[in-house]
C-alpha cells in the first residue's frame, strides 16, 4: 500500500524559495570524490573502481561529451554491470550528493531497465542498508526510489518513494514534500543527474532523499528511517548500473525483446551539497587531486 502526501501552499512556497536560493546562489561545497575518467585509458580497476566484467569499460568515441567516459554494454540480465567506488574514501559520511552525467541508448518503453545508481552502507555481506535510484525493469521509466525500512540489519528495498507523490505505508516512513511525476531519460542525450541520500541517525526519522535531473527537482522526501541503528551510518559504496533485468526475457508475464544498448557515465562528483553541472566547454583534464585515485 502507498500513501499520498501533500503539503500546504505556504510550505510549498518556503520549500521552493529555499531550493531557488540554494541552487541560484550555491554555497561552497566540499568535494569528497571526483573522477571524469580523462586522466587514464587503462582499466578503472587500476584507479580505485570495482569493475566486475568487460561489459564496463573506459570509452572514448563519438558518444562521449568531451574526452573519455564509462560505457556499460547492456546485453543480458544480471549483475554484470555494477561499477562501484567508495563515495568518500577518506572517511565516514552519512549525507551525500552524487552528481554525474548520464546517457542511455535504451529504446523508450521496451524491457531492460536497470538500477542506474545504488548506494550501500555495507558492514559485511550480511548486514547493510541501501537506497536504489533506478528504472522499472519492464519499461525503463523512472518511477520510484527504493530504500529499507530500518527494521532489520538487511536494509533492502522494501520501501518506495515514488515520483508521483506516493510513499509506502507503515512500517515504511517518510513524507514527500515535492515530486514531478514519472519520467524517461531514454533519448540518447546527456543528462546531469544529482541524487541526494542521507542516512537517519540512531532512533530518529531524519533520513532524506532528493533527485534532480538537469537542475529540475524531481523528488524530495524527508522524515525517512532508511537504516537500522546497528547498521553503519557511513555510505560505503556507490554502484552505477548495479543490475539489469527484463532484457529479452519473460518478465511479469510479458515477453520483452529489448535490443542491446549502452549506458554512459561521466563526470562523477560526490559532495556535501547540491552539485551544479561541470562546465561544458572542456572535460579533457583530470582533477588535480582526485580523492582516492591514482591517476596515471
């Protein structure tokens, strides 16, 4: 069951003004991690990334923005595509904004959706909390953000905050204060994505979720309990294209025959505040001091 949340006009105006001034007049933000993939052409595994297969590669060609990017070749179901890194290698962080450029050649409305960003708070293979920003597998549309209910040590995606303003019933928590409605990004164009995720503190319902696409706020949810008090408060892993499904197979009783497609990721930045898109005039120089990377 899902609940429908609305806010008063005055609260909406206050939220709008806060976001307007926060975006138009941003304060200096601390950069925890960044990589635009232009400083190297060898395997990303040599630069701190975990790459499970050859389906994920450094790519330089006509589909890139400037310089190099990461390309995922989506051609089957499974976890072959996960491309991950600690979002803050230097320490512990419970509140992060992950910005990145994203482009997909997936055909709108066909099967083969994927989890385009999944954030983990790992302790070990049995204990974790995670939040998933992803597409529906059946169509590729962006419908919801999934998170755990904080009831157990395995905080999997039992709760959802949807872009249409609905949120799961108890024991799931949270209030949606802004939403846009479901959307698609399958247009073979580059889009600037910013995902914000805050872990709740112990005994409190103070976690938060936000999603911006090309500077437009698509979802904002507060009052969330998305981790158990015994889970780590640290976000320990950010996974891009963590899983794909409904590709060329029966899914929920419908046969999909999606053609292979590519997903491109570029200019990954992790910060403690909203991240404006990197300048589009040049993207050929790697960060001077990228956190946690050994740029050759």
